[in-house]
C-alpha cells in the first residue's frame, strides 16, 4: 500500500497528519508521529516531559547580584493574597 503525502498537513484530533494513514490513526486518537504508543499514548514506555508540566518549567527571569538569593516563594509571600486584595470597592472614586 502506498501513501501519498498531502501538499500541506491537515490537523485531525489535534495531530498533524501528512497522509491518509496518519488521518486514520489520528481518528483513533493515535499520534501519527508515535503510533506504537497506542491511543492517547497509553503504551508509551518513556514519554518526553510536557513543556506545560510545572516540574519541567524553568523560571522566566533569573536574578543576579543582590537579587540572586531571592527565591520565588519569598517574592510571592510579599504580595497580598487574593482574599485580602479587592475586598473593598469604592464606587464613588
């Protein structure tokens, strides 16, 4: 069986498909890039970490100098909590 690649990829169930075989796999929720992982990737032996996983995220800003010792927890503790902030509203301002 020969498959011919499409002129431009199509997206099926969130998967980029280049030909009709990829489309058939994507309709069954199988990633065409990793078909041996099975539907929804349940058979994957080792999955690469997701970029949205908080464990793999790195800080957007790294401070140096006098601010190098400041941790993320210390900077969030200095801000008022959501319950304290915005409890009053001045409608006459």
